[in-house]
C-alpha cells in the first residue's frame, strides 16, 4: 500500500473543494457508487451493441446505437465525478457533460420521433402469430414441394434444374428419380457435376446440343432439342429436352424443364414415313372407319377406280360393289376379318365408268390402344391383265380354238368332278357322245374352210338346245360330247337328244352360199347305271353311239337297250299327249261322294281319262306323271277345271240338285300358273257357283312352299271355293298345323282304309284322324271304301262321307247324271 502511495504521490490526490468537509465514509460511498455506475453504464452499451450486431433485422438499429452512445457518455460523466474529487479537471467534466447533454437531447428527440413509429410495430402476440403463420406457409411450401417432387418422380421422364455459370461450369441443383430411366444414373451422381450426362450424348449430336443450349442462354428462349444418348448398357435412345431459362444475379443461367424418352415416337415416325411411302405406292390403298366410310385414298386407288379423293372420301365402300357377289360372300369375308383381323382374296368391283373388273383385295383391321378396331386398311390390286392372261392360257389349255368349246381335257376334269358330286348328292349325270353324218363329204368337196364354218355353226346349234349348267365339248374332228348333270330322269336326256338331232338335221348355210344338210347320231351313258368312272362312261357312250348308227343314223341310243326303248316310248307318249289335248281326247269322269248318315250323293270327284285312239281309255297313272314332268299338267288341269264347271252348270240348268264337284289340283299348277285368276275366270265364264266347287290338293303339295301355298288358298277361300286335303296321312304334315290353312275337308287316303277291319293299326290311325279333324272343325271323307265292314267302321267312328267302289267307280258324265237323277226319284 505504501508503495502505491509513494508511486502515485498520494498527497497530490487528496480530495479538494467541498469534498474536504465530507466524512471519509461519505467520500468513499460517493466514489464507490460512481465507480459502480460507470461500470454498469459501460456494460449496458456493450450488450446493446452485441444485440444490434446479432439482430440485423431490427427496424431502427441506429436508435439503439445512439442510445448506447448516450449511456457511454453518462457513464463517462460519473467516471469524471470520481476523478474530480481528487483532481480539479472541471473543464473536461463540463465538456463531457455537454456532449452527454447533446446526446441526451438527440436521443430524447429521436425517441419521441421513433416511438409513434414503434407503436405501429406488431405486438409480441402478433409477432408470434406472424411467426406461426410463416411456419405454416413454410410447411405448406415444403409439402407442396414434396408433392411436386413426387409428381415429378412419377412423370414419364426426368424433371430437372440445370445451372450454367458464366465461366462455363455447370451443375444440376435438382433432378427427379426419372433420371434413372433416362440416363441410367442416380440424382446423387449428377447434382455436383453435370459432365457425366454430357459424356452420354451421341457424338453426332453433341455439337448441336451444346449450340442449342448456348443460343437458349444467350437469348433466354426455350431450349427445345432432340438428341440421342448412348447408355452404359449399349442401348441407344432418342431424348427430347424442353426447358425454360432465366437469368440469375450472378450472371448464371438456370433452366427449369424436363427430358423425356421419345424412342417409341421416333420409331413410330419412321414407320409412318415407311407407311406413307407404301401408301403412295403403285398399289391402290384406302383407309376406312369401322362403318366402312372412306377416310383416305391414294393416287393408285384413283387410277384404278376412277374416283378422285374428293369423290371417294366420305362415301361408303359399297360404291365399288359390282353386284356379282351375294350376301353370303360378304358374310364370309367379314367373319374372317372379325376372327383373324384380315381377309384377302379375289373380288369383282365396279369402276366409276361402270366397268366391272377383277382385283386382288386385302383388308386389314387396325386396332387402337384399347384393343378395339378403329380403322380398316384395304389394298387393291387390279388383276384385269393377269386375269386376261390366265383366261388366254386357260382357253389355250382347255378350249377348242375353232369352236371355243371346252376340249377333251376340260371335259375330263368336269366329268371327274361330276362323279364326285353324284356320290354325295345321289344325282344322275348323262354323257351324250355324237359325231356328224356326212361331214367328211362337206369337208372333201367344199374344203376345210367350209368344214370349219360348219363345225362352228354346229356348236352354236347344240348349245341352243342345252341348259346353262350343261356342257358341250369338242373332242376333235366332228366329234362332240354333251355333259348333263342333275338330269333327274333319263327321259329328259332323251328329249334333249331328240332336240339336238332335229336341230342338226336342218340345212346349214355357209358363207360361200352353200346349203348343206348333215345329221348326227347320239350315244348316251348314264351315271352311275352305265359306269362309275370317267373312262367307263366315255367308252359306254361311244358304244351306244355305234349302236345308234347301226339302227340307221339320225337317232339316239342308250348304252342300255331297255332304257333306249323306254325313252323312245316316253317321247312318243309325250307327243301323243300333246296331240290329245289339242284334239280333245280327254274326258272327265265323276265318282260319287256319299253322305254316310243319309246315304245320299252329296258330291263327286272329277277324274280325267284319256280316250286314246290306239290304246283306248288310259287311267291318270299312265300319263299324269309325264304331264307334270313336261309341264303339260298346266294345260290339262285348266281343261279339267273348266270342263267340270261347265258340266256342273249344265246339270244345274237342267234342274238337278246342286252337289259339290271336287277337282284335283297338281302342285305344279300352283307353281306354274296363277290359280286364283284361273278359278275366277273359269267360274265367270261357266257361271258355275263358287260354293259348289271344291279344289283338292295333296298333303305333300300343301306343305311344299307353305307361305306361297297358304297365300293362294286364302285368296281362293275368299272367292267362296271349298278346299280339301287329298291323300291325307301319306305326307309329313300334322293335324295341328293344318289349322293355319283355310281347309274344309280331309280325305283319308285309301291305304288306311284297305285293311280295315284286319289291321288294328290302320283302324287306330283312321279313328284318330277322324276325331282330331272334327275337333279342329274339319269334315272327313274316306277314299277307297269297298266293303260293308269298312263302311260300318267309318260310321261308328263318326266319319262324314265316303267314296269308293262300294257305291260306284268313276263313270262318264252322262252315267253320273243318270245316277244322280235316279236318286231323286
């Protein structure tokens, strides 16, 4: 202590002035207080300055700094108060106090100026609410960012940010997980350094990619670039980069965008270019929608069809239909397209000018992403020239160049096919072999030119006698062969042979104005009776030809003598039957129909007879079948109907009791004539009442073409004519079905009556027919009743009428008139 006193010369530091009167305690209390205040004053500014330095967001930091200076000044004044106790430096203390006063006034003024502004600052509660709000916003932003990142991660590509610095360096601040699919890299591998990505760019595209990025950075335009990358696994892919640039404060360029893999699109574009090239090829092509509406055609289509694009687009494909194909053809076509997706084949279409032409058509269904058909593509190849070439080659191979008839080769092929078809269908086929009589004489005397012309005219005349389905071939020289399939009956072949013989026996006029007369003989073989192979039929027809020549030429012969004789007899019979109609050799006979309850005649069935001058009276079974085959049944049926009504009206005029007259109608009459018009005309011409006329049609004839038959019967019924079903039980109809026809009477066939009462089965059938017919409202007439036992059974079962030999056979009109007169007396 002494040392300190000596060092500071304590005597010089003694209190002065009024402080001398202070007690030592008061003096040191004053000194200690000022020292503590000084230290406190100096401590507070330090904390304020630290606070200002740490809180850079304070609204008025200068005010706190000024307040800190003010406190420091105040602290200095207290320090000087301690010093001035021992040293009289009042001038320094005055200056400090003046500075302090200045700072105090400035701070006070600033405080009064700042306080109104500070009052506008948010309260702590508001600040906390603002802080909470900002936290919510930040959280929402973070959640939105996470959602965007998730969305970016699910996009079919890579979402990224790319920053390019002025010095040329670059990095990727952000990229989505799509980078793994695009570049086979992870986000962590490229975020620090983007050079790894640039090493994958195809060397042929690298310069273009860099140049496009520089242009985008320079002009801040969208960076849109397609380029290839070669990945580590060797795969090569096409990528599309699409990004929007923005300039940053440090001069860097930041792109925001995405990169997608467009390899499939590039492949599709390539395929489309190929398809476009194919579409504009030399083959006609058309694209339609699923309703066959044309959407597009190419130039080749226009050249083939004659329809321009404007004329074809918007119309249906059926504008090309030729009409040569039926609905079944198109059904098979579309069934194939539906099941397999395509169809191809030969088809005939029509050009704009009306010309029908052949083409090879391929139709392919195009399916969309949903697997459903969206379009159809058709390829049209005009094969007119090819068909013409094929036809020419075909004619050279299969046709005779002189007559244009099929040759031996084509005939043999057709024969083989016909034999196979007959085995399946059980049909008959005829081979007619012929050569010309006196042809050699024409050839030798008039020359080969005249002979060739004669052969051509012979070919034409033969064809005129045949059906369209028949075939005539020239074997060579003057030999011809006719092939007739599905002939039905051998008599038809005989009539064709007779027609050919007659046609070729007429004079031929050649170009040299020569009239020549020749003839022909024909040998006929029938399949399968006369052979089951092509060779056998040809040989047997040739044998029959020699047989015909042996009989005097100008005639035909079957391989079988029996068939030849029968055919000739049928032809003679047909000729005689035609003459019989013309010369009125037909007669109408009547068989009585008896009411079982009263035993009286209530009607008669009109039956035709042929009074032939040679063979006498012929029954219908001798000529009706032939009449139906030749079409003569129409004329015979009309004559019987007219004659029956004429006789019936005469009986009424003579005062005889009215009865029903039944006339049989052949199914051929229904098909070949207008029965309604015929019946109406006959009734009008004869005056016979319609209610006394009954038309009988067989059960099989009724069921044949039911709709057509029902229509005819309904119109006949409206005229008042009665209708009966003849020979019921021998066909395939049912009683229940007959209720749909306007039928009045069922005639039970004679075959069910013959064995009554010996066959219980026939009795049961007859009883059932009678019972069910009555239940349905029909009357029943039994045919062929010949014994009292049969009549007794029918009476017991409630049958209404009968006819048969028990009462009378069919008799001429005069005899029936007498019989009818006798029953009335």
